[in-house]
C-alpha cells in the first residue's frame, strides 16, 4: 500500500500535472506541496495549515480528502513514541552510564584498528569539514539585486535582500524586499510598508500617492526564501477613492480552474461603511485585513463569532472555506467548500450600467 506522500505524487503524475501547475491551481506554495509529497510534516507552521492544504490538494487531484486526512492521522499515531520503560524496563541505576564510555572507546578503537588510525583521523577531519561547508551553505545570504519590472505586466522572482524598483512619471521608487513572520515584506519607507501573504494582492502608490501598481504574490517559500510575484502597472486605471476599484480582479496570467467569478453581495447608490458578521461552524484558521489596519489571524472553532466594521475593503484568508458563515446587511456570503483554502476581498465596485455601486466578493484565489 502506498504511503500518503507516494499516493499524492502518483496521483499528480498520473494526471500529467507538474508541481508548478499544481501550485498555481491550488494557490498552495510549492514548498508545502512538496512537503506533503515527501511527508515532511514539520515544514508546516501548524497542523491546521497541514490539514487544510491536504484536503485542498487531495480534492484537486481527485482523491478522497477524508481518506487522505485519516491516512495522515494514522501516520501520526504510528509516530507516537513508545514509553521508554516499556522498551527497556525500569532504570537500572548508574550501571549503564558506566558502560557507555567504555563502549564508545571500544568502537573508536575497533574502527581505528580496521581502517588504521591515520585514515580514521582523515575521515573525521573530512566529515567535520563537510558539516561546516553545509552549515555555511544553508546560512548563505543571497546576493543583493535590483529588480526592475521591464513591462506593464511582469512576473518573476523576488527574494530577501532584493530592491524592487518601480518607475512612475520618470521617477524611480525603491522598495526593500524582506521576510517577516512567514510573509513577504515590501518596505517603501514613507511610501508605505506591506506584509503580503500567499494569494494576496496589494496596490502600491506611485509618485502622486494614488494606486499605481498591482502586486500579487503567486507563490511563496522558494528555496532560499522569497516568492514569485506578478506586478501590473495600472497607471490611471484606479480612481481616487481607492476602495472603489473598478479593475478586473483576475490575475492577468489567466484564470485558474478553482477560481470563481466575482459575486455581487448588495448594491447601493453610493459606497459606505458596512459590517461583516461571521459565525464559525467548523474549525478554521482565519486571517483578515480591514482597510489599512495590520492583518490579524486566529484559530476559530464551532460557535465562535466575529464582527468586522469595514470602511473601505477587507481581505479574508481562511484555511477551511466552509467554516465561516457570513452576512452583510442580511445578505449571506459563501467563501467556498469545507476543507478548501480560500482568499477573497470584499470591496465596492462601480457599476457603469446601473450607475450604482456593487459591494462585491472578489476571489483572489
């Protein structure tokens, strides 16, 4: 019988899906997909992430997500250590501590006698040198680069220590790239600083302070740090009221199979504040960013409630899209299915046909 990781990898390869395509379609970082296939479960910051990603990846591959989760839990049970007293019996005082040094010495002398003392010394020195070299490689800081998008729509890698240079009206604006709390950090000094999570998009202001670039984090957790981003120069497309963004929310690279259409929650003559009432009906890791406030996240379980007062827009990230039951002024909102990872934004969008404004649920993956 195949292990959990072997089953996931085999299902992906049988469907001819590359790991890059799976990353794009599921909006799960390549780092975490590879960790699932290799059964490197310690790579996940919390078990809630692991189970949510496992459900999403299993469904994407056409597998039974419940069976996958149960297989993971069986694996965890098999990894539980057996109490040492059941293996070796009760402690036997200091006898073992007296024997161990002599046993170690006998092993060294035995190896030395077999290989010869000079060879043993050489082997030990080479082993230490290899360990030091490996440690230096792992701690090596990537060289600093200047990254300048060369077209109105650019996709590429950015890494910690990079400087992102965005041009607007002949002026170069510089943004330092870093990482903070497992998120990509974009620091423009007085222009603003952002912590961006996987699947999130932000709008970076230009010289005049208006949103000028659309920045979308497509993948995160690359070897050595950093991620893959899409940067789109939107110029004058963004209106002065930055919460009435009349832009196509779909990533320019194309539409994912998991992506849904924008949903209109309600309409009004003019945009105004609204309250988002949330009741959790299942366990979820829930993250939200209201307007320009710092993002917050917490674990919620069945029966927990949350109320968000929003002046402009709110971005929602949830590890279990079927967990939160939401309403705005009596209108129900669904983020997705149980076990699915989802990222959405709720914002006002100008409706040119009706002349009104639609409060819309915009999927960001």
